[in-house]
C-alpha cells in the first residue's frame, strides 16, 4: 500500500533538489499500465545496468527506444493485421505499450538487442572527467602553494 507524502515543507530548506522531489511524487502515483510489459532492472557492474523487458510477439521494427535527457522511453506498437484469425484462447498480449524509466545523471544507453522475446537494453554511467573527484593538496604557511594539475583522459 502506498500513501501520499507532502514534500512541500522540505522545499523551504533545500535548494536544487526539485527534480528529486518530482521523482518521488511520480513514484507515488499508481499507474495500472506500469506493470506491463514485465521487466527486470539489473546492476551488471559498478557503473553498468541492464533493463530486460518481456515483449513476446513484437519484432525489432515494432519497438522504439528513445533517450531524452534523463528519461528512457520504450514503446511498442504491433503493425501486423489480425484480420481473419480466430483465436480459441489468446494469452500472448500484443497491445501497445509505453514504459518510461528515469535515469540518473550521466547514464547512457550503449546498446539494445531483441532475442527470444526479451528486449535487453544496456546502460552505462559515464561521469565526465571534470566531475570526477580529485585530490586537493594541503599547504602550510611554510610551504609554497603548488598548482594542482587536472588528470586528462587518455
């Protein structure tokens, strides 16, 4: 069971966390279509992730994967015609879907594949060199300050 939280008191004492509170608000909203198609999110390494979606019956030309800023959108729309088919039981869902994933900063899609009805999307966090931690040298009154060099990517 989910309950709604009011984050407005926290806005008074924080600066620049608006996006975080928006994400928390979005996660508290219940969407009936959010459970289809089923998917897994796996951490494959220190900075690598894999999203696997079960999309049986869809082909590669019926799936669209789009990354815009910090959002990954996966959508599917069947193109084939179902006319003339008579089903006695229909258990394979072929309805259109749209699934959105909020990505952390600097997470990029590095590849996608469709095999045996499973769509696999590989993600990797690539932090720019300028944003990585760097060591700051401490000087004393007796020593001369030294220029700190920034490690350049090879």
